[in-house]
């Protein structure tokens, strides 16, 4: 029998995500995928899945789910105070649910998003090579829309529920979500910033504005002086920090536009994107310049942390 | 050519800062060649640039920059004409009168100038199915609207600077809307999901004719 979870409460914005659809960029389709790729991947590995299987990305207020059959799940990302039948359960660890078990969440204590993985992965619609939900096109995931009350979430691949031993990821191996310092590499158009603004970019404290979503974050803070903001449009990447003529920087996130003509003055490194993904409007952040070599070290450290979950216990 | 990091797993190779068909042809050819490499995850041609995402376990910025310079030094490919799309337009957009006033042109003259060239698809991007078309004749060049619209209807035919474009989806937009077409540009159930590809050619004609 295939395991299913019934949705009692949908949460604020709960969508199916995987690692996105990079091959659709040439058609102007946002790459999409999980905002916090580390937490998404860890959740999958904790239940014995490949990192590319679909998880549930839950934003700010998590859903309430009821297990209709026995299943193995894992919750990662921010700390949303998960409970099974009212009792606190750990995040960053695999967790067995019995038929009728009710997964709910208490107070959000850290971060903006959590990821729920299930052994076998969530069943979802594949669009342009990915199961990720694209809300703009209304494709992928669960009919291209967020999860609603009374939806039934099904497991893609039937698995014996206890084939995987309990696994967990210690805090020391996870990104330091409490440290809102985003490391960034100087961008291709940094020189278009006025020299004073160049140092300001890496010294000022910025606040994630209300006008922020899966496409990108507008940053409130000191305005940057930029010249020549009319560059011939070019391909963009997640983490790119654009500065339009208004001087208000924008950090591109998972659902970013694929091309644009604003100068890119810095790019948040891949190891800092999970931390960026856990910021919410009102959070303060700082950008710190880092060399590509240092960035590779940080990227490898996170990759090694995920590797500790690979094959462990199986 | 300027090659610079765009984060730890990507770089931007800028071939030029000019809007030029021959340079765009080179950028598209360079992106195509780069996509065949095992250490390249994705290569996207811009107007005059290529954004390359690479596998950081197989390549560094330096190794890839050398590879790009080698590939770019090869003889540029022939600019083979891309597929030609004929797009019917009703030139009754909400900005057609304003554009006429600002440029001192009648609606008929705007139609004549806008339908004159065969445009090139320089790149597909920004939002699903959007194509940057150009060059737009100088006589119609206007800066973007000072206040962008929060919602532009799908199918709106627009101009800005030396470019033209068609809004594939209802999105915010700052271009001048001179007409509309019922041709669908974003085809979510096809693969690739858009009508235009970089290098294609586009000819507008007045649907009233």
C-alpha cells in the first residue's frame, strides 16, 4: 500500500520543491526548486532518499498533516517546533509515523522555511524536468499550486517503512542559521558602484524588506550610488545582488528572473544561500566579501556534512 | 572579452557592450559549445555575453575562463538565419497615441516603421517566453516609461530603446504598449515551452491589413 499524508491545515505557503529546472532557463522559465537546498537535501538523505526527490517546502506557518499509513519522514530547515500527537519531536532526524499520527507545529522559533521529506519522495507533476512548483506558470508539483486543506500527499516510490535506520544530523554540521552574515564574491559590475558605495555594500547592515519572496529579496538600508544601470541583458544566477538606479539592492533567490540588465555588484555564495533562504522580512543581514577559494572551502564543508548522511545506517 | 565570477559556481563572459547581431551570434555559438562540456551545467547566451554555471568539483573559474578564451578564439560561425515567425498585431495599444505624440508620428507611420524590419531574437529570458527583439528602428526609440505598469496584459506588443517585445504573461512592465497579438508565446505544455528561440527572426504585420 502506498503511504499518504492528508493535509488538515495547509500552512501559509506550502509547495512541492526539488532541485529545480536549470535546463528551462533558456526558455525564460525560472530555475525554481527549494530555497534552502541544504535543508532540502538533508531531509531527503535522512529518510534514505536521493537528494533530488520532492520535499514539501513550508513557509513561516507549517501545515498540519495526518499519516494515513505508516511512513518515515524528516523535518529540516528552520525550527518550527514540530509535534507528533502533541509531543515535541526532533528536527534534522528521521521520524516514523504510524497510521493516524498527527504532525503539527507550535511556535516558529528560527528561520523562514522548513522542509518535510518522506521515504520514497512525494508524488508530483514533472514539468520541464522538475517536480518543483512554478506558481507563475501554474505547473509542476501539486497542479502548479500551493498545498490546500484536504489534499492528499502520496509517496512516489513505495518503500518498506522501516528500511532505513534512524538518522540525525548534529547541529555542528548544519549551516549556522543564526549568523545572518552572507558571504559574497565581488560581482562583474562592482566597478559601476561609486567607490564609497563599494565599501558601504560590504559594511552596512541591511534589512530584508516586505517586498521579498521566492523570486528575490529587496534590501532596505543605505542607498548605493550606481552609474550605467542599462547593461545589455544577460543570464542571471541565484544569489546575484542587483543594484537598479534606485540604489536599493535586490538579492535573487530560487524563482529569480532568468535574465536582466541591472548591474550585478556581488553574488552570495552557494554556501550562504541556505542562510539567505531562512531570512524573513524584517531580518537584518550583512554582506561580507570572500574569495572564490574561501567560498569553495565553505561549499565543500556543507557537501561533506551531507555526505555523512549518505549510506549511514544502511 | 571580460570574464568575471558570478558567485562560486558561475561566471559571466562579456564579449562586448554593443547591441550587435554578429556578437549575439558568437555568444549563442559559445553557449552551445560550452553546454557540451562535462564541467558545465548550464550556459545561457545574453545579448553579448554568456553566463556559465559550472560543476565546482570539476572546474574552477580559472580553468573555465581558459576554456572560454580558447573556444572564443575559434572562427566565428556563419550567422545562419533562424526560423522566421510572422506575428499579426492590432496596433491599438494603450500607449500608441502617447508614443505618436512624443515622436511626432501618426499611428500609420508607427505601424509602417514597426513592421518594416525583420527583428532578431537576441535572447529569451526575464519571464517565461519573453524574447528581446531588435534592433528597433531609431525613429521609434524611446526610454522606458518612468512609472512601470503593475500589470501588463499578455499579448501586449511593446517597445523600449532599440528593442521590441511581446509580453507572454500578465506581468509588471515598463515598456510602451503599442499593440497586441493573439499569438501565444509561452507554451507551458510544449518542450521547449516557448515559441521563440535565440537566433530566430520575427516579422510583425498589421492585423488590420
